[in-house]
C-alpha cells in the first residue's frame, strides 16, 4: 500500500499549510517589489503574466503603480502550482480566461485541470520507473564494492 492509498480521503500530506498573507484583507495593497519579495518571482515575470493575460487586471494607484491584493497573491501561488505541473503557458492563460468568463466555464476548467492531472500522474509513473532503475544500479554498485572488499 502506498502513502497515497493509505491517506484518509481529503487529506493531502504533500500540501504545505497555507502561507499567511503579509497583510489583512482591506490593508492588502502591495507594490510589485513587495510581491517580488513575497513570491520569489521577478518583476519582469509579474509584468509578463499581466501582459499575456495570466494575471487578472491589477489595480493601479493614482500614479499608475501596480497594487496587488491578497487575492492576487493567492492566484500567483496557484499559477506556481500549475507551472510545477508542467502545464503549458498557453493552457494556463486559457484557464485564466475561463475563470474571467465566469461560472458557466466550470466544466471546461475542470477538464483542463483533469488533463493536467493525468499528465502529472503519467510523469510521476515515469519518475517512479526511473527511480527503480537508479535504485537497481545503486544496489549493483554497492554489492560489487562489498564483493571487491572481501577479496
């Protein structure tokens, strides 16, 4: 039985606890440099995300400076997870477009995420096979080294 099979339904042991927002709701206006510090993304990446439509509309101050919110930080955390899945940027942008279109796109969003999940599971299986090969080789060399030490 694997860890996944023995985990109670609804419990994700790999999921870290949610990261607290730096500021409470209502006081959550972050500059791009603050978002860079919080997320680890570059200002260039944040601007690019906005330009290609991956980020929702970002409010601006009266001087035109971007003002991000806690909701934007949550979205960026989700986009980071999608990036880790290997989802193509075009699919991430499509997902963002579907979110902006509203609730009538739930089915399309679900299908996009289900396809990504299938891709991730396939990659996990490939990595498990690769790990088994590595373990076999490591054991082979350990056994060979022990045998040569006995000589």
